[in-house]
């Protein structure tokens, strides 16, 4: 048995989600290979070779792979299909975009957002926004899987896999990359941060996120998230949204400020280790899942929190 | 230009689902069913293109039991021009859905197919991408902006960390994300008019022969529930508990 993992990277570096998918791949058993497809992506390929448990890195270079567009990439991955029993990718927007296309080319029904390996053909995955967990056994000879990255620890470092160059596969150019606007932040990335501080509609404006959330996030080295209500109201950018339709996070501490706790928000954060809720409404549903609840007005509680953290030297 | 919009009838997003006592499935009787919210956004986008004169024909297609006619009528009331119901009783997996939709597309020859990015029941997020693969078309998934430009469509996509814009040659697939648009409420006259519009019905067997699931569902269960913790009286107490009791600060 051999398993191929599609690396998530930006050519210069490898995203942590790749090492998490490797952990899932190891659980399937057999040799684990990583495919790094991009342009000038040797640094990412080298980083992939150092992940524990990886036997080989396949490194494909082409301008067509630079932005990981699914049309050429799915053809490349499916061409490797015959050598593998399972093809995995982290369930990031890239993995979710590419892998179903691969699955259809291989005539396989994909297992989306896989969160637990019970056997090499039997898996758990969340449905109904995480309100139900289904156990499925795949009848397909080959498995195509996207891996819920919050459910797996990142594989360690210290591997010494060989890197093998792979030829690009020629495909018709039906899609082209135009542009990308990625938010630049000094803060840790939302899905891999140890602490996440999220604000809800109660923040009332973009300025209040900056004024009240940012100083506390700064002190905690926390990533900043937001509820769908806050994003819809324009107080926070789209990619901050935590929830069923946004990012799924599972940090060590999740602090929800001014968030009532709609089901769709809970679906995105309820696997966090410790949940803290600050809300002035004592009946807010968020308190039903919070380990520590503080009924308070965020406009006084957040400055107090910053002062308190400073006092104890955090 | 013709736009095909596949839509699914799912449990309403406000309904709370429960697993059956024997763990074989989800209890759906007596739950309100509606058009999948992401599909509703896809319909809205197609109808807007029709209103701007870019599209002439917006065809809603649903695969499911006879009651799926309701969601097709929802689409017609929003402004879709025609409806197709592919009848099938039971759960059809995204791969089979994509194959059936390919057969519909081969027949209808649309210039674009708009779908919701995922259905909120099984949360698979696969059908649009699979259909694109089967047709050999480009795909713009998780779209937050769609602009037709001559023989191309320019799609802005919501990706981890921001946005990506791609240019796709038509025909193309677009899957709708949450912020593509705000779907309209259909007016009463349009709802009444939609009730009288004919819907083309065909059994799934006329499109694909293999509907057998590839994934055998062994069990369904509710995840362990988190228990509510404690209320703290002050910020100082909160910080102290996070340090000493939870040991996370």
C-alpha cells in the first residue's frame, strides 16, 4: 500500500496542513509520498522531505502549477493514481477545490473532511455542520480523501525523504490565474494558532475590532477570528470567519467575545480545548459550550483583560 | 446564454437534526425541507445575469424524490425560466449526481453551470468539481464574484487567507459561496406563476444506470456534547483560572 499526499504550499514554503495530512496518511499504512507541484517550489519540496514518515517527495515544476489551479493539477494527480491506494489532501480551500476533480477522473467517491481513520477503508467524517458524525466504509478500490486538519496533529520533523523530479502533464489551458489578494498579518494563521480571539456583531464596527480585539490578540499572540454576523456586517474580512461555512479551528484557547453562539459558529470552534466566552447576555447559547464564561460588557472587559495580562507579564 | 442550476432539497438550515436511535441515519420526518442555501445563491446569481441581459435561459434541475419539485418551484419563483426534475428515491452520492448532471448538460448544452459550493446535509463539497472534471470544463469554486467577459468568465474565489481571481473559458462551472449575493424573496405573484409552470420530469434511469453508493454508511452518531463550564465573576478570575486551573496561559 502506498499513499500520496498533495502538499499545500505557496512555492516558497510548506503550509502546516500538509504535515497534518501526513499524520492521517501514516494511519492508513504503507509508504507515504508527498506531491509538491508548483513553480520554483523546491523550498517547499525540501521542507516536505523533512516531514517524519515521508518516504518520497514528488516535485513537479510548471508555470501551470504555480497557483495550484485544479484543471492542470487534477490531471497530474490522477495520472499518478495507478501507483497509489489512497490519495489525500488537507481539507484547505486548495484541497477542497482539487481533490473532487481528481476523484471524478478516477471514478472514485471522495471521503470529504475525514476526521478519523478506523481502518484503511473505514473513516469518520462530520455531516450536518458537525452535528452528526458518520462512519463510512469505502467500496472503491482506491480512496480519495480530504483531511480535516484540526483532527490530526502535525507530523514531526526529522525525515530524510528523497526528492524525485516529475514531468508536468500537458493539458489544454482552459483556466488562467488573474490575481490574488491575501491578507498580510503578523499574527499566526487562524487554523493553526494556539489561541484564537474572535469577535461578533457586538463589536459594532471595523474600528472596534482594531481598538478592542487587536491589543488583546497582540498580547496573547492570538489569531483573530469573527462570527458570520460580524463578517456579514463588514466588521471583519471574509477569511476571518469561523464557522460551518468559514474556517474550522481547534486551538488550545478559543475566546469568543460578543458572539451569541449560533449553531453554525459552534460548528467551527467546538473542538477547541478550552473555550472562553465573554458576552453581556447571560442567556447567550455560547455559554452552554464555554468552559469559562464571563457575563460582561466587552467594551470594559477587553481593556481590563489587556491590563490584567500586562500585569502578570503576558 | 443558457445557465443550468442544479439544486438540492435539504433539511432547512434552522432545523435541528437528530440521529435515529439505532444509529442508521438521521431522523428526517416532520423536519422542514428547503432549497440548499448555497444553491439558492447560485439561482440568484443566474437570475441576475438574466436580468442584466447576459443570460437568456436559467434552467433549474433537481435530483430527488417527487417533493423536490418544491425547490424547483422556489427557483422558478425567483426568476428561473424552466425546471427539470430527475426523480430518484433515496440518497445519491455526489459522484452519481455529477454523472446524472453530466447527462443533463450533454442534453441541455448550457454555457455555464452554477451550483452551491456544498449541500448543508452531507457537507461533501464535491458535486461541482466532479461535474467539471466529467465535462472537462474549468471550475471557479467558492465564488464571491462572477463576471462574464466575452467568451470567458472571471471568478473571484474565497480562499484561505483572502481572495483569488481566475479567468475561465466558457463553458464553465461556478460554485457559489456565501457572499456571492443575497438571494431575493420571491414575490407572491411570482410564486403563484411558478406553481403553474410546467416541470420536465424524467427518472434517473434515463440518465445513468449505476446509482449504487460507493460509501457504505456503517453508523451515524452525535458527537460528544461539551458541558457548560463555570461562570467567572471578573476578568482577574478568568485569567487566574486559565493559568492555574486550565493551565493554558
